[in-house]
C-alpha cells in the first residue's frame, strides 16, 4: 500500500458523531428523490411535447429516441448510484460527486456547467408554462383565438410572455426562499395532481369518441379554422403515424430534424439529477438517491412509451404537428390537462431553480472562485442558501429574454449531457484507479457502462448542435484553466495527479539501472515480479545486518507519494526457516556445491530467475537464522517509529491456495488488542487499518466470495448492544460487509487480573501491550481456536507496538508466539496510517 493514493484523500473518521446544532427534519426517499425526479422528468414534455415528437418523428423513431435517451441516462444513473453509495454525500449533488473524484479543476468547471444547465432548465419550464397558459387563455395580436377557447383574457406578444414568465418565476423564488421543506410539501401536492391527470389522459384514449379539434393559429377568413381529428383506435391512424414526417415548428418557424426533436424530447429525461441535487437535504443520501432515481427512471420510461403508442393509434398526424396542446382537447374534462400542465411545469421550474441554488452554494463554500462567489455562502438560520437562490433567480430571468421554449431546449440539453458525461467519467476514474476506499454498496455497474455513457453523451451533444457542443466544451476548458491557476490548494483527489503517478510508475518500472554490486540480482527479481504478475518496484541494498538493511529499504523504496507504507515480515519462531524463493512451485533451481546444474537457454521450462540460498546452509544464528529475536523486534520498532505499518505473517507455509478457496471461505478479523484486556477499544487507527486490509483482500477477485467475520470480545455486565450497534454503524459507513460475532471472554480476563494481583505487575512502559501471563495468552489462543466450526482461510489479529523498554523485547515476542500458536495462516497487523474514510 502507498502512503497516498493519488485519486482520493483519506482521513480518519470517528465512529461517534458529535452533537450538532438543531436542524430542520431531513427528507426521505419518496419526498426527497422520487417526487422531484418524477416531476422534473415529466414536466413540459409529457403534456406538451410527446405529441410533437410522435408527429415529427413517427412512432418508430420516437421509440428509438426514447431507447437512446434512456440508455444514456441509465448509464449515468448507474454511475450516480455507485458514487452516491460510496460514503457520505454532501450538498451539491453531481458537483460534489465530480469534484471529490476528479479534483477541483474538473469539479469546479463541471459544477458551473451543471449550474447553468439547471438555470436554463428552469427557464425552459417557465416558458413551457407560459406557452400552455397562452394556448388556453391567450388573445392573439390579430384578435383571433389560438385554440378557439372562450376564455380569451391574456394579451399575447413577446413582452407579455416575458411578463408572465417573470411573475411565474417570482412565485418559484418565493417557494425556494422559504426552504426545501415547503418545496417538498408543494411538490407532493403537485405530484398527486399530475398522477390524477395522467390517469384521466389514459382513460380518455379509451372512452372519448371521435372528435374534431380546431387547430390553433390557422384561421382563414373564407375557410374558417382548420381542424384535425381524434379518431380513436384505428389501424389507418396508426399506419399514418409510424414513419417520420419532419415539418416546420409553428412556434419558432424552424424546420425540424431528428437532432432538433431529440433535443426537445431529451429534456424529459434530464430530471435524473433532481434527487441528487437535494443531497444536502436528505436523511440518508446514499440510500435514497439510488433507489429513488431508478424508480423514477423506470416509471417515466414506461409512461412515455405507453403515451407514444396510444397517441399514434388515435390522433391524426396534422393534429400532432399543429397543436401541441391537443391532450387538453381530447380529455374527458378539458381543465384536467390544463391543471396538470401548469402543476408539472411549475414544479419542474422550482426543482431546477432549487437545484441550481444548491450547486452554486456548494461551489461558493468550496472557495473555488474566491471572493467572486463568496456572497453565495450565506444561509438562513435553517440552512437555506437564500443568496444562491436570488443569484439563480436573476440568471433565470435573463435566460427568459430568449422567449422561445425550443430555442433554450438545445442549450439546456447539451449542458446536461456534458454533466452526465462528467459523472460517468468520475465513476470511471474511481473504478480504474482501484482506490481502496471506492467500495460502493451499489454494484450494478462496470467501467464498460461508464464508457458507454460517456460515448453516448458525446455523440448526442454533437448531433443536437455541433456549434453549441463545441462552445460548451471550450467554455468548460476555459473554466478548468482559470480554476487551476486561481483557486486555492485543496485536499481533494486529482485525476491529473493520478495520471502523472501512473505514468511515473510505468516509466520507472521500465528504467534500466546502471551497473552496481547488486546488478546481477536485479534481473532475477524483476523476472520474479513478471512471473508472479504483480505490480511492484524492486529495491536491493547491501548492509552489515538485517536491521540496517531494512532501515535502508524503508528509506530508499518508492518515489514521492508512491513510497510504500507497510513492512511485511515473516514471524520469528522456532520453526525451521523456509526459503520460498527456492520453492519448486516457482520452478526454482537449487544449487549446491556437490551438484551444479547448467541452464539450457533453449529449454522453455528453465526459469528466468535464480536465487542462491540466502542462508547458505550454514548456521548464522540460532536455528540457522540470520538475526536474533532482539534484532527482529528492533526492526518492528524501527518501522513503527518511521510511521510505517507492520504486518507479521505466520503459518503461511501451511496455506494451500487451491484447498483454502474451495467451498465456503471465511476471513476472521479480531480488531481488539488482545494483549491489553483492560482496553477493548475497536475504533483506533490500528483497528481501522486492520479492517481496511481485510476488506482489500476481500475485494480481490480470488477472495470476493469470502465472508468476513468480525469478533467482538465482551465482558458480562458491559453494554453489549450499544457496542455492537456502534460497530454495525461503523461497518455500514465504511461500506464493509461482515458478520459480527460476539465472544464472551470473562474467564480469560479473570485470569489476567488474578495474575496482576498475585504478582503485582504494572504497565511501567508507554506501550499498548501489558505484562500478561502465559496462562492468559494460552486461554486467549484457545478462545480463538474454539470460535469457529469452519476454520478460516486466514486470520487478522491486532499487533501491539513493541514496548519502549528494549529489555522487554524477548517477552513481547514470546507473548506474540503464544497468542498465535497453531492458529493457521495468520496476519498480525499494526497500523499507523489513517486510511479509512466515510467520505467520497
């Protein structure tokens, strides 16, 4: 493991939260995610533009458009679900996800694009509501009725439309200024209305008879108003609507095409971020966002397809092309659809406005733009970013000057596609970096889905409008450069740094070292690394002792942020030393004075690496070992003082990979310092590092089916339930799946305290070990062995740091030997690096 993983910044997170200031209640999955997402995805499209899409594209291309659009957003939804379930998610939604994964430059530039996308989206839905109002109540400038309605009370024209939009936007701002809870209550009422209206629309297709509908804006003095028919279910009507027939959009006078219609239709899919925008207002964002978003996406996909089919079977082509509000005319009760249009578009406008304000607030709070956005940090007493709401309102008002819904649609769609591509890129970067703390509980994604999402977004951006797409990307790159040079240094992960580290790693592995006394051994070690198919640097050193050699290696190994931070040693005991480099399974050749072998360069079975016996068959120390117990513990102490993690490996000579990974596989973890029975803390740096290593092992392909078992040692009379609940909560925050097994150890602890009382032992040195008796250690050893009917493939135990008193080193090693005797493959872990986080 390296001290610093390039993509993510790790920090230790406490398991017990400090009391926080009283905040308003948070939103649940239904009110906070499902309803805002559904209403944002329905909005203006479901009532005013489904007929437009079918009329221009035909049924075949409409279904193809829906499949393409939902394929793109589904890939993005999978990425959103993965990132949002990878720990705590703060305010800012998609911006927070991207910035914490790709770094401040990418995050800040995409955050601005996402903010602008929400601004344009809000303006889009406000104009959609204005259009719906004028269709029903508008008086054309020539005095004729747009829809033949007798309720002609609203003057029409550019400035009148701008006035109506301004009033509607002001209403949205007032709701957003009050706060997210008023917004949630308002959207729930709107949700009920929209569902009822949708129900009446579906019923109308079946119960309304043949009906002639007057077309808006086509009155002729001699011929009277043009009209089209609602035919009911007829095969001729269906066959007339299956093929594409692109015409001029009567609201803008622009000839339609596949790309321009897709831009309008795709706005019905851009609401997938409505739930993640509310991440700061949700009770449990990691739980609510995936479930709520997926539910909304599936529901809207079904509704859009059903509506397209029913419309194709029942409505004349001319009706679909020349009357975008025809659903009102064919409904069982006309005001139903009018109410639904007003409600859904108003809700979508509010959703985008409040989403824009939350993104702007998150950008300001991160200080990426310095004083320029500092006013947006201000919040009300309840935490509502009211200044951000006002800034967003001003920008939406400026966008309203464009005046036409279809004009804004292309710009908003490209902004949203750019953001979706960035979310997929963030998830792809996290997946490819193989960062240890990227452990999303949502697993239905791969790097393939991320790549497909990125490609789909990029292709559709340029199909919709190549000029707008190019300008958006250029603007994003300009923002990226500005943030890179002007923003303060942040502690977030940075994708550019990760790429540099990867390149350095690759280059250094290929580097040919100059000749030195150890050069002859380098080739063998490099060949061994290739043979084992692992990624590693090779460093060799000459020293007068093993201890000094280890010190040298700890100093010289690695480069910069890629320095190793963990020392792995074989366990020191009386077992005969086994030189695994001479193992036959590695196709090694043994050399001896009596029988020399000559390699055949033509022999494919001849290994490319040769290591002379490191112990030479001559006893260097006790039992043929090259170092004594005192020096061995000194090595451990040196590593800890140098802030290196230490792992002691015992009995792995008994590990048979083929048998160990067959059938049910268990990994046992004992995250408590068993040499300190008076201190049973489970949340310290060492315990969390031990959990991290066990989890990393579980993440590797060969060990993915293994089950982690976490053993909780408890004494009678202590609160078991509270400790177990805290541990479960910690595991949930850390995205680790493990079975918690409670182990009573009163008898073992009693042995320890009896020994303390009898001999008057005292912990006279600053260490996390104590003067425990052999009887206690043997009892704990038996306790570990007796716990499982199915023995684990490997055990992880807490390794205390060596005592400060060097005269106690022999006792320390003796304690470890008794504790781990006959346990099978065991890892004793001492961690000094805080690598666990509950954040992204």
